[in-house]
C-alpha cells in the first residue's frame, strides 16, 4: 500500500477539509470510478506476489488447473482485503485532516483524485459502507480459499488470518499504524502474501522461498518509508507514529539507508549461507543500482516523491527479475543451481 494515513476516533467527524470542493451529483460511471479509486485498484504491488508464488512452485504443480484456480481466488481475496484497508484508511485520513495536509498542498504530484473523500467525489458514509462491505467479502473469500486449498498447515492458516485482521485494523479499530507498527506491517503483509499461498499449495516451506518472500516484503516497506518522509508533518499533527514523524530528518534518512542496506544484506548473506543459489545476487544487480539511485534522488537531490516513485518501480523490477529467474535460470543451467 502506498497511501499511509491515520484514523481519528469514530465519534464526531470534523468538517470536510478545505481542499474538498462542492460537486454536482456524480453519474453512475463517475461514482463507480470513485469507488475504484477508493479501493486503490491501480496499486498492484502486493498482488504481484502471486505470480512470484507461481514461479517458485515445482513445474509439475505450477500449471495445474487447481493451482491456477486457487491463486485466482486468493487474488480476489487480497483485492477485497486491500479495498477494506485503504477505504478505512481514507476515512481516517479525511477525519483527522492528514490527507488534506499531505495531498492538498501538492495535488498535482500526489493526484488528489486518488483521495475521493478529500476530492469530494464520495461521502464519508459511502466510504464506510464500502469498507465494511469489503471486509465482509474478504472474510468470505479467505474462508473459501482455506477450504479449497489442497493443504492447510496451521502456520499458513494462522498467518492468513493475521494478515486479514491486521489489514482491516491498520487504520481502524486497533489502529495499528497509530501505534508505531506501520513499518513492520508493510513488510509483514508482503511476506505473508507470498508464504501463505505457497504453504496452502504445497504444505511446506524452504529457505529460498522464505528469502524471496522477505525480499518481496521489503518493496512495499521501502517505498512506504519515502511516503512517510514526505508526509511526516501531516502524520505528526494527526498523531500517527512513524519513524519519519518521530525522529529528526537526518535520523530518518539514516533509517531508510539502513533498511535499504538490510535488503542488500539479505540477498548477499542468504547466498553466502547457501540458502539462495549463486545466481541470486547476479540476477538482482539492477536492484542494487536502482536502490542506490533512489537514495541519491531522495536525499541528495531532495526529491522524495520522485524517489518514492522509483522505489515503486524498483519493487516491480525486483519481482519481475525473481519471476524470470525462477522460471528460466534453472532450465538454462540444466537444473544446477
């Protein structure tokens, strides 16, 4: 998820932020588009974990109809969970004013239309009804996923439930992102959404799959850190606890550099330890280069939003490289890894 806003108590909501303008009644098509923006359907960065899962499966299992069908069902379940999470998050950001603060002053670059409540294309009751409906749908779909899965290891079922509950509570209810756990959540959801499908399809795990799941989780966490850096003032005023909102700017910069270095260490150390094959860091050389480039853009040139966009592209390049490597490198090497 790339939009990090926070929730205010569900008592009395303040008046709409000043950036929201009066709009004429929306057409049915316009309202549908506003709901699509509320659900952030254009943000695919968690969903692309499923093609990665497909790529790491054994060839004999990879293209079976049951495998593809379960992954499709999981995709629908994930979309419903994210729709609920970001809809609650938008209601929260609208109520506490953080979305108005973070988007209103830079609407052209942050695409204000992505925040339908602030833009005035949806009302708060509409967004809340959508969020609760998406929560219900996600619960039903994940139940069907578990029932349809060929394997149900307890850890995978528990991790799936944790991902669903934590997502809905991200900015609502327990308000996880208000309590200082946002960065952990961002990487944890990515890890979970690789490990859970793999576990449900195979019944087990191996070290290289865990490494790739961790690497996948680093992507949303790292571009989330750039978002938080840009939004530190609005988050601080809304009471949302993030590293960027809590510490001086230079310490936040050091934290992002350390997190970026940790991703690189994961790649190199797992290879040296024999968990990942020798070709793993070779394939990911472009990722090393892109990570350094985005640090320069963000903290030398001072363009945080451009660095954030590049971090999103880096995540997608990472996943594409992992998918290609898992599918083709073993075959090119004659099965020797």
